[in-house]
């Protein structure tokens, strides 16, 4: 009798023990634990982060306006140069011959002018002789000493002499104009000869050299680059691309800081000097170029370095703020009901953040633990954020109040495998 009762009792005990072990080790907890964060008061800084390239504020590209072979280079990288200093020399022989040819053409034109002046003088002498002959014959015709036909012939010769004078005067003017033309050609040839000497257009430092001795420079459609001179490396600028979603918060004069990989522990200061309105579209991403000027008194910043820029768009010293995770939190039941909705409808309390955060928020929702132990929603109005915390502008929350930022499930102890020996 006892043995018959023992078997059902053992069976019930085994089932009870198995169910208890399942609930303890395997079954999920119906009451999740919550993680909290307190509302704090303190400073908050909104910023926009981007990367850009360092370059001199003013850099001058030195080119050649003529073609020729490079005979000599007198400067190299990092050479300090003065305005007008000789940088390189092109082979001048071709342009020297052009100058000599232009000088010869000018002398020939001047000789032609001298010939035309002599011709003009002779034409004027012939004109005076024709005028005297005409006057004399007119007197004789009045006295009936000669026939009127002689007077007509003298008048014709007089008109011809006058026409000859006008022709020779026109030829003399043409020769004078030709002298001016030849003189201009000589001046152009001398200018081209002077351009064989490549000189510095301004004071500065050579940061790039694109030529070598013996290389041929061909200046046909555009002037080839020979040198790049930075006028002052103590003043540098950063050209950075800012996303269209963040560019509306940038203004001229805003403070900026940046770092470079060469000096990882050092922060450099600058200011926004220009927000260019020309958009750059790359792979359907619209961005705008923002210029940041910075001082480089130690001359440690070099052109071409990559700068990681942080532009401060808003800053407040003492505000109520909460971690961004609190605005993103949704209770499990509320999260299930929000599935399938757009992101804006699913997370109305999360404020959008660009690279580095900092956008102005709007209406948000925070969750606190109610008296019944269940999450209770509180509507709040949010302000700026710095990518980690968000400013609270309005809401039934005070400093030190804890809000829910997430859930955590207690870890179940693992079942130990039975030892086989």
C-alpha cells in the first residue's frame, strides 16, 4: 500500500521540481528591472562636428605665360622668398632673337618714314613750282600773250601737284603708324624675354614645386603651375563640408576648435569666417563649404593636414538636462504598439542629431516609475543637446528626479551539467 502511494508522490515531486527549475533558470521574468538616470543641472554646449583640410589663408600659384625649357631653378620646398625674387629661368635664346628681329623691323619702319618725309618735301616743292607757273601764265593770259589753253594746262599740273602732296602725306602717316606698330611689337618681344625669368609675385614660403631643370613648359591654353607660394603660414584656414541639415545653425563669427592627427592632445582655436552658399552634391548628399580661420603662431600646422572640427552653435551655463537615452526609451508594451509606425511617430521624444549632435529639439516624452510600479509618461519640451544630454525647457520634472532610460533583465544562473565521473 505504501509502495503504491510512493510512486505518485515521487512523480508529483519530480514535476514540481522540474517546473521550479524551468521558472528559475529558463523562463523569462515578467517584471523587468529598469535603469534610471537623474535630471541634472549644469552646462550644455551644442556643436556641429566635421572634418576638413588645412590650407594657407592666401596662397599664390606661380605660372609661366610663355613656353620654353627650364634652364635653372633657384628655390626649393620651404624656401622663403621676397616679392620680385628670381625663382626659375627659362631658356631665353628664342625670345632674344625675337627682340632683335623686332628692333630691326622698327629701324626699317623708321627709315621708311624718313623716305616718306623726303618724298613729301619734294612734293611740296613741286606744288610751289606749279603754283608759281599757274600764277605767271594767268598774268600772261590776261595780257593776251599766251592762249588760255596754256593756262588750263598749268592749272591741271597745279591740281596734280596738290594731289601728290596729299598722297605723300597719307603715306607718311602710314609709315608713322607702322613705326608705332613695330615699336609695340618690340615692347611685346621684350616683355616675353622678361617672362623667361620667373619671379615671386609676393613674399612668402614655397610650399610646392612642380618643375625640374630641363623640363619643357608648354603654355598654350592655360598657364602651367610651377610653384605655389603661401604668403603667411601664421594664418591658416580649414575648409570643411557641413551637411545641409546642420548648416542652418552656423553663422559667421561662431567659435570653433579642431585637432590634427600630428598633435592628438592639442586643440586649436578658430572662428567661422564664411558660410558659402554654393552647394556641393556628392552621391545625392548635399553639403556646404564652411571656412574656419585659425592662428598658427608656432607654425606647427601644415597645409594639407586633416582637421577634426567642432563648431559651437549654442552654449548655456546652467540648465536642466537629461540623458538622450531617456528620450529614446519606450516601455515594452508601448514599443509593441508603435511597431510599423514611422520613426517620428515611434520616437517623438528623441531629438534629431547630426554628426556630433546639437540640434534643437521640440516635444518629447519621458517615463518615470509610478506608484503602481509601472512606467508613467511625462510630456516635456526639449531644447538643445550636445549628443549626450538634452536640455529640458518645460515639464513636471525637477533636479534630481529619476527617469527611466532602459530595462535590464536579471541574468539567470546557468544549469551545471551533471558529472559523468
